[in-house]
């Protein structure tokens, strides 16, 4: 909210020695609270008009001083406008600090980015996951390389940020780094979080992202179909390495667990539910939301298979899950051996659970939401990719319903309609009606 009253006055401060040469002072008053400071300019009191608050005359020294004072007013008014748009209150102290250069310290962009990453590192496991930190680290590395590429510098000041910088960084990611549209916008979004943080800390006042536009390409991430999941489950691999990875993936398909949650799944997370059956009752690492998933027979079979696996016994985990990098590497190999025309990855298993295993088998979407640990049904809707077989099944049911509900015409009705048709034709003939 803008201040209720604002005043700005220039005046000559009377020195103790009563000299005619006096210092030009600036006084700023907001809501009755004054702050004043020296402009570090001196002027002859006989050539000063306090009514206009300007130097008298057209000589070069008078015009120079007046131009300086006008520039100072312009600077203050620009700051007032920025504060007004930010929705923060204006105070005489804040405006004076701005005039004196105290409110905009020369903070470096990459230094502030690193501070953010250091804070995130300290909070790992306390609200932040390592994957999130990794994404911000990669973004900072790209930004560092861009600044070196564009400005031949190791860093820039936050005050040098503008829309042109952001657009140039975007172009750099798309061309030099060869990033896809969505990957580029993810890095830009991470960068924007650092800028918003700087605005909150009043390092900068203007948002350089204000007029930046970016639109993500909508990606259709398909799950495995029922047939593909069936083929994967029954495929024999000659190496234990691939069999283990396949089993972990299939377990995810029947539980909806994300990679990190399957990796960390402890035997203590398997508990008996109110129905007397075994459930997974744990918290998702990504969101700390609770997930309660009844264990299907296929998942129980895999748990039983690996209960005495050396790695499970060593870690106290349910499954011998490899690193995410190794999992995805081996899943690519598995996809080729199964003859799939697409690449498998760990997240596809979660989508398969959300779509093929649950929604396509008429499990209500609000129930699927709870099992996936989503915060809203809208998140779950992205998983609702209906199989062709399901569409065919539903259309068959619709056909039967339409046939069943169609009105039946009796033989008597048909006879009446036939007689009426003959009578209409006779009338047309009698009165020579052609149509």
C-alpha cells in the first residue's frame, strides 16, 4: 500500500560560521517522519531560491546543480513506483537508504545461488530431497557456464539482471546445451526461484521475469498395456541382474511406488490392514505424504521371492533395488530384449499402476489418488490414460444398453402403420399431390 503522505525538499543548511557557501540538503518525509541527508553539493546562498528549491540563473554551474537535483527526484520517484508495485510499505528511512545506495548491495547472482544450494544441502531429509538439490546444482552449473560464455566473467551482479539476460540464457540452453523445450523451461523455473528469493530479500525490486513467457510441450507418457505387462512378467532373462530389475519394476507396477520409495521400503512398512490383509503403510520421500496400498498377489509373490536376498538382509529392505541410474540403464536393455518399441524407465511403473492396473479396472480415481500419495485428483488425472481394450469394453456395454433401452414395436403397431401409409398414398393420388 502506498504511503498516505510524502514530501521531498531541498534546502541549504546554515553552517556555524554563517558562510554564504552552504551544503545542499535533501529532506524526505513519509507519514510525518522526516529523514535528511547531505547531497554533498555546496552552493552560494545568494544564488538559491528556496521557493523553487533550485539554483538561480542560467550559468553552467547553476544548470549542472539543478540537473543533479532533478535526477535525484526522478530516482526517488522510480523507487516509489517499484515499491508500490511490490505491495510493500514506503518509509522515509527506506527511501533515504535507497538514495544513499544502502538498500541495493552489490550482491552477486551465482554467490546468492550457491547460498540457496548450501541451505538446501543443510535441509536434506528435512523437507528437501537430494534429487531436488541435484536439479538446482545443475541449473547453477548451466548459469555459470552461460555467464562465462556470454560475459567472459565468473559472476554478475543481481542488479544487472533483466529480461534480455533471461531470454539469452534460454537461447543458450536450447542451442549450446541442446536442451529440449521442457528441460529448458525446468532450468529457467529453478533460476526464477532464486530471483524470487532475491526480491523477497530486497536485493532487487523489479522482477526480470515479469514479461517472460514460456510454454511447456505437453508430453503423453504412456504406461505399459495389460498385454505388455503380462509379457514382461513372464519373460525369462539369462542374467540374474536383469531378472532382479524386472521384478522390482513389476513390483512398482502393482504398488504404484516411486523408485526412491521402493528403494527405501523396509520390512517394517509391511503391516496388516483393517481387512486382515498385508498393506504397504509408509511415507513418500518426495512429499512426506502417507501412502496406504493393499498388496496384490503379484507384489506379495515378489516380496516372498527376495525375503532372504543378501542385499535385503544387509540393508533391512524388502527389495534388492539398485541405484536409479543402474535401474534405468538395465530397463533399457530389458525393453530391447522384450521387443518393446519404447524405452522403459522406473517412473513408467508408477504410471502403469495408476492407469493399467487400477483405473482401467474401475478402481475409483479418488482411491487411486490416495494410493499414489497425490495431493489432488488433478495430479492423478494425468495418469488416466485409458487402454484401447477398456474403451472397446465400455463401448460394448453402451451398445447393449442402447439396444436394451430401445422401444419395442409390436406386430399390431406395424399393421396400423402400414394401413395408414396406404391411406396417405390414396389421398395423395385422389388430390393429385406429388409430394
